[in-house]
């Protein structure tokens, strides 16, 4: 496309290599002024890398960048900020015990005579900014005392305070409640009305349809085109992103739960500082049902899973699997009791990346006689077993049994974990963020597998920070807030708004 001042940002022929790996292969991007422009792609597609180049965190190996029709060379984030570009990262960069005002001016302080910090004038400037954009943020509040959505507004205000005309938002709705998502979209609309240009990096189709004017699709480092969102659909965007048609609706028959298989009573768990993260929590999961836990990250979900798996000590309460207490025993005892897990971070907790696929396929079960005797693995048996898994679960590439698992895509790595978990016929399956970082095609596979296991009679505890996922997949929904279950609902009996209110501590059942 021709270079034009009608566009706030144009990036043409962008190439970025990391060693022998080409992360971006001649990518183009044209963002019209005063619009919301989405960049859509699966995990690892290169969308964040592209925006890191625009913000000066990376340098392109090839290609040119233009702002308002003029070629620019952005060497670092300081250069980007001077040119009116601000970036709000997925993980916020705020000092928790500082006030809103202190965080906004940090690094660009308001000083009076002799270089003395003038907090009075700084507060006035921040208050003026808050009022101008209608952000409803208290300039004197401490970051640790405000909601995640409010913290995000502080990050946006930081960029605006430094004169940003172009805002990059990386996965902006990842940690927000539905009400906070609504407010963010309202804020973005207001910013565009006031002349700003916004680029959002995301894989959430619903938010794109609600907020963006145009959407550029990136697949495996290549530019797949730009579409007018008003002339597109979620299914069309999904197909463009992964290269095939995807069923976005979770199809399942009603559950037929039987006996309680996992029972948690009055569970209390403290973190390493001795602070209670799970507080007298009660929850039952029956065979043949999926119980989904809805909640904002940091409300005790990790500590709950660690306690179930005996990776963390329970200070009080009981955890029973088929009537047998397993709290404060050992991970081996829990696994042998029939509990399998899909961990929240596949690289940190689920896989040993330097090992081959076959070896990862039997982690937790490498002592079983079917794979060898004693401490010795029978690699012929291991290879035959893994070949079957690769075929059954469509793990790609075919014949990858002897490859290092680090060479597989995120979706295929997750398939190895799921295959390992379900093929040993667990009674209880804990799925913690099972679709984290996956594209819609891999998400479809994970959801189908969870429902198939439910129909086989497995008791499934689904913990996800994606409220849509909890609502679509679960048969029963439990809301967690400050380490307690504050509401339980049968699927279809509660709406997104009510769940979002409970997740934010705004009420009880």
C-alpha cells in the first residue's frame, strides 16, 4: 500500500529474526488515524513482536516504519514516547505501594525550584487528565488498593501524560471482569473521539467485534490481510487466523453427574508469607460433571490447586478423593489416588523442554511397568505408546516421538499434556487454564476433550480466568473471591454481569 498521511502507522516489509528463526516474514500493517485497529493472531504468531518493534523494544532486520506518512527510525522506547507512541503491556508495570499520581509521573516528574518534586502541581496535572478523559480514577489511591481494571486505566493515563497519540494495548481484556471490559471499550471509544489512534493486540474475537474498526491477521509470522470488522464475523476472523473453519460454539449434551468424587471441606491454605490465600473453602465435584471456577487471577486459585496436589500445605480442612483424604500427603499419593492435572503453565509445570516427546508423554507415570522395569525405560515400548498418542490426539508433526518437545508449537505441547493426563483413566481431572495462549483451533480441541472425559465419568474441576470458557464448558459454576466460594450456579441460570459482580467482590449469592 502507498505511504500516506491518512495513516497514523504504516509498517511495510517488516522482517525480524531470532537466530535461525524468522518471527516476522515481510509483515505489512496500515493503521488509519483515529481508529481502533486490532492485530489478531494465535500464540506465537508474531503480533507482540511487531508491536515491540513499533515501540522500539526490538529493531527490525528489514522493512520500514512510517508515522503519519513520514519514515521514522525508532531506536528505543524513549524514542517511541517522544514520537507520541505509548504501550500498555499485558503485565502492568506499576509500583504497588505508590499512589496513582506517583505512578503516572514516575520517570517524568514535575519539579519546582532547585529541582524539588512538586507533588501539588503533579496531582493537579493528573487530576486534569483524569477529568479530561473521564477515567474515574482517584489520584491519591494506592495501586495495591484498586481493582485490576483501575490499574489498567492508570497505565493508559501514564501514556497519555507523556503525550501519546498512538496507544498500543497488549491483550487489554485478559484480566478484566465483563464490567471492566465494557468500561475499557467505552474508554477506547472516548480516546478515539478525542483524536487518539489505538492498536490492540488480542486473540479474543468477541472484543474485536465490539471495539475495532479494522483487524489485521497474522499467522505464523506472515501477514494474512486486513478486514473491515463491520463486514466480518467471529467465524470469519477465526478461520483467517488458523487457516480453517472452526466451531466456536461448545457443543455438549447435558451432564449426568453421579457420586461426589472430589470433596473439599473448610480448606485453608497460606502462601509462603503465612498469609491466607484460601479461606475455609468448600466445594464438591461429582463424577460426570465439569465444575468451573470463575475468578480474577490472584484470588486463591493457584494455592487451591497446589493444596489438592499436595504441593502446598493445607493449614485446615480436608480434601477427599473418592472418600479418602489426600491433603498434606504427597503428589505421588494424589496421582495414585486417581487425580490428573493440566497445569496452568505448560513450560514451567507440565513439560521438561529439553526431553523428547516420548519421555514427556510418560512423566508422572514413568515408573509404570508397561514402560520398562525399575528405573529403566523400555524405549521401544515408549515409542509405540507415544506413536498411538500422536495419532489419537493429532499431535503434529506426525512422527515427532523422538523430537525435543521444545520444538513443538504451544498447541501441540498442550495436546501432549492432555493425552498424558487422560489416557491413564483418572477419576478426577484438574484443568487449570487449559487453553492459555492457544489459538481457537487448539481451544476447540481442548474443550471437546474435556467434554469427552466428562461423558466418560470423570469429575473435572476447570479453573480458568476466561469467563467465556467457564460459562461455555462448565455444568456448574463456582465463583471464587479472596479465597472463598461466594456463589454456585447451574449452567444457564446466571449471566455474565452477575458473575462479574461476584468476581469483583460486589455481592454474594
